[in-house]
C-alpha cells in the first residue's frame, strides 16, 4: 500500500479497495539468506560503473541493492503476483511481465529507501498503534472491526498480511510528517495574500465554506452547498531525472506526447498508467484519490479547470517531469465527499510538531463562532536511532515526576528538554482551537483538567507531556478563516514537497538495479 500511507489516504473510500491495496505490499514469502552488501565506501551513483552480470551469474537471486540492503528476485516475483491479482481485481490490463517486474521493482526500491530512513530516525510502530488505526478505519467505514476483518479476508488477504501492511503505512506516514510536513512553513503574509485574493475571486474559495467537524453549518448556508468541491484525479507521470540534459528532456517529452496520443486514440488510461507511468501510484492505474480542489497543486488545478469527469488534460510540466491528468470525478459545491479509509488523520505542520489537520473544513466568516479554547504547554521528545520509543517515554515519565513532586516547573523542563521549536518559550502552544492538533494529542489534552499534566502521549512526531493552563470560550471567526487558508496553502505544497523529498532520497542513495542492467544487456545483444 504505499507504496505508503500518503497514497492510501488519497484513494477513494471503500474497504475492498483498501484490502486489495494491502495485498500488493504485504509480507512476502520467506527470503533466502542475503548476500554481502556493497563495500562500505561505495558512493551514490556507483551502480552505473558496475559490470553487467550475464544471465548465468544472475542466479544469486538479487534484483537490486539499495544502500546496504538487498531486494531479492523472490520479493519481486511475489509482489508482481500480487500486483497482477490487484490489477485484475480493478479491471486494469496487466502489463507484459518484464514491464510489470520493472514497475514492481521500482516500487520496492522506494519502499525500501523509506523504510531505511524511518529506521534511521527510530520511527517504529507497535501493536497498539495498529489496533488504533484499525478501529479508525472500521469507524470510517461504519462497520465493526470484526466485520472489517471478515471483509479483508474475503478479498484473499490474510489478517496478518493486512496488519503488517498497515504497520508499514503508519510508519511511512510518520516518516513523511517528520521529514516533509514539519518543514512546510506558511507565513502570515502568505495567508493575508490568499485571503485578499479570495475577496477578489470568491468563486475559487468553495472549500472555505465547509463547516468544521462537530460544528453546525452557518444558518445562511444552504445544506446542498455545505462542502468544498471534491476532485478525484489519476495521473501518468513521465519522470525527468535531476540534472537531465536538454536532449534527455526532449526525449522524455516525446515519450509523454506518445502516451497522450494513445489516450486520444482511445487508449485505456489505467492500463497505460500501469505500464508507462513513473508515478508511485502506477500499479493502481494512476489513481491519486479525491481531495478538495484547493488541495491539489496549482499546476494541476489550472490544467483541469475546464475538464469534466472522464476527460484528460494535455501535458503538464513540473519539476518532477511531465504529467497527464484524468478527472475521475468532481463534485462541485455538493456535500463533502465520504471519509476515506485511512489511518489516523495526518497533521499539517507549519511551525510545531503538533499542528492543524489538512483537509478539515473550517466555517466561513459568517457571524460569531464560539469554541472552547485551551491554553496548553508541551514537552516533546523525538524518537531517533539513539532514542527509542521506550527511552523517550521513560525520559518523559522522569520529567513528569520531577514536576509533580515540585522539583521543577513545567516551563523550565520544557526549556531544558523539549525538542520542539517553542522550547525557548517553555513549550507554550498558546490558545489551541478544537481540531487544531493531531488526534492523539488533542484527546489527551481535552481529558486534562486545568493545571493537569498528562502521562506521556505518543503522536506521529514523538512523545509529549502536556499541561493545560486555562480554558475559555472565544469567538474564533477570523482565526478559523485564517486557519482554513493556511491548511489550503499547506495542501498545495505538501504533495510536491513529498515528491521532491523522495527524489532527493533516491538521488543520494546507492542503488544497483540489476534487473534493469540485465534488460539493457539483453536489448543490446538483440
């Protein structure tokens, strides 16, 4: 499945799609012993200078070497079999075997790189987190967890495989939040410019009229217009490598134009995506999922502005390459789309590791909006290669004991130990609105009385201690409008930023793709 959670959360929301996706990246068969990794001094890009191994030497079972890890032929074949079953289930034409293996191997390489980075940062997932994610998914599908298990197993996926795949998704989600989301900063000046633009072009701000979860719609808002415009997209991506020459770019553009020509002649988009796209969602027929229109990158929004359901765009060039987009569905101004079956919602992270949730609708400024605000502080200990979950939790338990026993104040401990940007302010988060924090943090914060200090709380960013200083009822009309604007701006940047991060991760890695070299050798010998 992602493949990683950022893809899963974008997929249309039905449980069987989730189950089918789980099978693609689920646990593979028992692997043979791994050969020795490359020399410690190997440099990124060194794979290009390695001698090509003839077929008779290819029996070592290695499909690719990724840094100091290997991907075996057995893994590729197992994943290709599952991908074949998934494509058939979706009604998508299965690519020729050599193309399918290539697509599967590229996906496994990216999965392995992300797993290695998560391990380096000490990001791990335990059974309790998996259980919580399953309860969340079952709740969004409005079925008991036991029935969800039955539906998953009916699709041919074992429960153990599903849990393993879900654990991988949660880990990759936390990695994305740590490595990418937390580095996206939306300034007040950008929010001001966005709101000013919306004043001059109000029709573009449909997403600003959606009520917040748990908040009633404004009396003047017609029920049929209560949600933002939702757009579901698929893409075919012809990736342009970093540093590609003008000749290479021209050749890749020609390839993209050829794919577009096939589509204009009646070619099936999903099948062409599965066989030709370089995007991470290729083996899902290019499906990127549904989200509010404002949540797609500006380039995509402009490219599909005049397209209706089922129509395909022209070439869209970005820093990653050439995109061809298909509008799978668009529901403009109608009720918000159903919740998608994903693990717990992902936080947007402007400045702190506890942050607003992207995609959550906020009320437009149409009269007073009273909410209960909480003034809180926190202490954050991040997990890493040298700081495990248990160690981080134990450190916070010791800090909490010092505070409770009167040996130190919460703010002093935050200044000394917290790893959040607000540590110099004693961990002060200011006044927090409902829905502004990630679910685990907000749930623990809401359970505290004024003056209370939580037990250690795990969020995607690490472990927290939370202190509630005071609460108040407050009109947040203007603040909610600004928060909605900030979330929209975040969503526009998040996906391109993640793609750029993945490209950088790959460029800096040692990758020896032996299947690819073997294919080139065979082509040269023909």
